[in-house]
């Protein structure tokens, strides 16, 4: 497009779009922007004014008489008097006058039964005197006989002497699960764990299978402290059970368990751990 000759009268839009296509649309929008803004402002003001007028008209003419608020006057002094009257306790009825007698209570005649003419009234016999009981034997029947100061009641049966409680002696082959003094490894539990850790060998099959866990071994500590009757209560396999049993059998003699001061055979359970490093 050609540039106008009088450059002093050109607007900013004409200068910006001097060498550009004005028919694309941007030129028209920028040129009429002020008109569009004015129309939008007037339209917004008109809508807002219409809403205000509609609200005013509804408040003025749309409410009924029932919707209007009703004012009620409340007298606080009357409320206080009503509360005071409610708090008054109820008084008991007045007592009857002294001349009025209390009402009579219903009664029924009851007398103990009288013996019939045919029945004989048994008289209770008085107890014997102390002088009579000293020279006679006490019985449920009174009989005449020889009186003597040596006569007395039959002596009571002799009281058997209490025998001392017999202490149950343990059998020679009995195996105890709990005793007064438990068996103990030489040096205590710490030394037992050290012995197991020093002599235990991890089975190669368990290493290859990456198996670890605890094997619970049950065995008998004999009267002389030796180990016998080794059993596996709970195992993990892969040669660990056999290795745990072997280590227990190679243990030195323990301090035997005691019951009533005597050495006895005692069951003992020991867990052995297999842990891969």
C-alpha cells in the first residue's frame, strides 16, 4: 500500500501498518478498539443498573405483609416474676387437727395352737445334777446299778502318730524336664556358645543353596554330665541338622542336674544358628 503524503496527520496505527497488509484484520481491530471499548463499558453499566433497579423493585413491591418483620415488646420484669414463682418449693399438706383420729389399721387375730384333749403334753425332763453324773456313766437311758467313783466313760481311741512325709525318690532311669538345679556347660552358656562357634562347620550343600537358620537340638545330660540321646526338634536340612547333632555329641561333660540333692538325668534343648557371612 502507498504511504499517505501528509505524514503529520498520520495516526499511530497508520504508521505501524504503513508497509503492511491492512486487510489481514489486525489493523481493523486496532483502529476500532476505542469504539468497542466504549460500547462494552456502556453495556456493562446498563446491565448493572438494570440489576440494581430490579432488586429495588422487588424489595419495594414484591414483599407481602407476612414477610414483614413483626416487633414484639418483651417486659423483663414479668419474666423475672414468672421465674421466681416457678422456683417456689411445694409445701407439704398441713397436719390434721388434733381432734381427728388416725385411720384404723386392719388386724387379724392369731393365737398359738392349743393341744387337743386326747393329746398328752410332754414335759421336758430337767438335766441330771453334777453329783449324779460323777458316780454313773452318761447314757440316753437312766438305769439303776452299782455306783462307783471309778466308773468313767470309755476312753477315746488312741491317736495315731503323724508319719513324716516320704520324699519320692527318683527312679534310676527317669529323665526330668525341670529340676531344682539345672545342668550347666563348664563355664556357663557363654562358653557353650563359644565352643559351638569354634567347632561348627557350615555344610557345603547349605552354602550352595544359600540356606541359613536355627536348628533346635534336644539331648539328655546324664548323671555323670555326659551327653546322650541327641534328637533334632526342628531342623533346616541341607546337612545342617547332622552337623548340629555332631557338635553336641562332641561336647565335654556338663555339670549334671540335681533333684533332692541327687544327680539325675535331665532333658536340655539348645538352639544352634547357621548364618552365612
